């Protein structure tokens, strides 16, 4: 397949390039702050499918740059989807659990009402709405707590902090499914193949790692598997947010519940939730080899 990928250095984009021969466009080739330039990139090439793995992901900064986030996460995917619809190309787009209000303990289903609680979530919801409105074949893949050996993510932050600290306070009342970027990439590639074969396939799906854990429990698993001796002090997310504000830093509201029901992805594409522990072991092995 001839796959066009928006994004080049992000976690999922990096994994897509590692797993398949794709044409990956970074910001110099396709700046998402210029949606029509992204649409032009689709129109000018010979593609079998298009995957958008690029986004504005600075959750806290988005509170002050919501207009920019709305262009990158909202207008750009919409323009891509329209360009794909014109050419009859499957378009796959990554979204987030942040489109939900984030309460309760039940896993979010694709049919649950959306109610984003921060600017980042609103911008991602705008992208979803624009992709659907384009009217072409599409798949929106909502995911959560992405980690890999690349870029900035929770796993790498915990390893960095534990190199010099033996006691860390970690949020314990936010619960979700850590999701390996490698598994997201593999899922997108399989979905693209199936969508190219069957033009009736597509829709909105969830893909989150299993089992669900808190950030504190995930940190404990990271330290145990990496052989780091760190004492974890559980803390409420409200205390963390207050601490950020005391330091004069913006802190966007986070969902307490990021559990994702991935049933429909299994039904439509035969794809199961990834085991985050296996993904974590693979990431730690990669990071160890890089040192």
C-alpha cells in the first residue's frame, strides 16, 4: 500500500515508519497550521490511504493557545478528510479520550456523549466532527496514555526522575489504559488495509491498553520492570493541579476516568486491546539498548 502519513517525529508516526514503508510528512512538508497545504499534499500524490498521526498535544499550553490548537487539531484533519473524500481514499485519524467529561468508572463507549473539559479536548472533538462532516470513508481511533521509546511520555519521564530521586508523589485517582504507540501504529496499518479492501468499513473506535491502572500503579510497574527502587506516594489529582497553580503554571483539567471500551474495534477489525505490560517491556528493552 502507498500510505501517506501526516507526522514524522511523534510517537505513533515514528512507529508507523518503523513498521511499514510510508511517506511521512513533518512540519516542513506539511504544517498543520495551514490546513489547505495539508489538503494539497493529499491531492498531489498517488495514495491508497492517508493516516493523520500529527497533532497539537501540549494539553496545558492549549488553554492559552486554543485558537491554534483548533486549527491544528480541528481544521487540519477536516481539510485532510475532505481531500480524501474527493479522491475516494480511506482517511484514518487519531483522537483521544479527552473528548469525554472523564467521570465515573465505566469504560467509555464510542456511543457515549462527548463533553470535553479542556481546550485540548475541545480541539480534538472539533477534528472528529470535521472528519465525519467530510462524508468520506474514515476511521477515528480514540486512544489514551500513549507511551513509547520516542519523544516525551510518562514512561520516559518516570525513568528520568527515578535516576535522581527515590521518592515520588504520583497521581493515584486518574485511571486509564496505557497504550503502546507501537500497537497503535500496528492497528492503524491493519485498519488501513482492511478499509482499502472494503469501502464500507470505518467509523469511530476506541483503542486503549489493558488492564486499566492509575498513574501511580503504572509508575510502580515501570520502576519494578526497570529495576528502580522508588517509593511512590499516592496523591489526588486535585493536589497536583493546586501545586502547579502555586508555581504559576497552567494546568488543564484531566479526566479521572480514561478507561476505553474497545469492543467495536474487535468486532469490525478483529483487533484486541493491547497488553500494556508487554509493550512496556519492549519499550524498556529499546531504551536500555540506546544507553
